[in-house]
């Protein structure tokens, strides 16, 4: 049967596989986003997140940046919005809508965090995002590595469990954003949980040590060899 990405989120299959909607990592992601904005002197008053999931990133971003006066989260999944709506406040709202089908709203900052790898028409989606904001922050996983080329079942697991239908290396991310008119202002690698969470076995400790040592020597090479990293990108 053909894989249709929207069906996974509308039917509840993604929610069944990921009942927390990765909300445990929202504070960590919001902290990285906030640091990237401060570093580049970007101070948004209005923020929209496309594919907001359970809404944790917007919730924590609002707490970390008091100068933000309005935040809106959009997601096509009713299950995600049911979780996110519990976090709503006077300045934080959530909507079960396809944001890119709405009239142009021009927020100061658009967030697209772990989204484009799920979207069927990725280039059409990115092109519509480009005309709809001042600055955009992307978080994009780098699923293409030596490890996943040698073990393609790892990417198949990502496809089945969380709906990844596009796979990237660092260069492929840069090409896709450039093709759609984005200019990358700044970016950083983000590490997978295995690199910074406490290890629960000797094998994981060895793996964590090797990965972090490799990353300290050469970040780009480490991402290409091991995989599992993502890019947090500020673009305009």
C-alpha cells in the first residue's frame, strides 16, 4: 500500500506510535531556538509554528522570551491539537488547520521544526512558507549517513514509526532551502538523545563516548559517518 503522509497524522497512527508527540524534547529545542535568535539579534514579537505537534516548543519559547506577544501553533492532526490546546493561554493559541492554505499572515518568525521530512510535496510546501514570514527556523534530521546507507532498514524504521518520507544530508538540506529561495543566516548541529542522555548499558556508554569524541574532532565528518544528528537553521 502506498504511503500517504497526511493519513498517518489524521488517522491517529502517528499518535499511537508516539503518544507523547516528542513533547519531552520541546524545552531542549526551544532553548536552542532561543539561543540562535539571540545570537543573530532576531527579536520576534509574533511567532507561528507550522506542524506544532503537542505545542511544547511554543509554550517554552513564550516563557523564555517575554518580548514575544503572540504565538500560534497549527497542525493538521486532531490528536496533536488536543494535546496542544491544554497549553493555550492569553497569548498562545492552537488551530487544527493547514497553515500554508491560509491567507498570508506574515509573522515575524515562522517555526518549522521536524516537519519537512514528513511532507509529500516538500518543494511546494517550502515555496509557500518562503512568502509567508520574515525569518524561519527549521529543524531537519540528517537521516542520510554512512550508517544508514549500509543499513537502510534504519531509514525504513523512521518511515514506519514517525513518517519520514524525505531523507537528507547537510548538503541536501542546504540545496533544498536554496532552491526554494531561502538564505541560511546561521545554523548548528543538534545531537540525538543517545549523545547526551544518561546511558542505560555499557554498550550505549561506549557508543556515546565514541560519537561525542568523533564529534569533537570533526562535526561534519561525524554527522556523515554516524548519522542521527539534525540541523537547527535560521533562514530568511
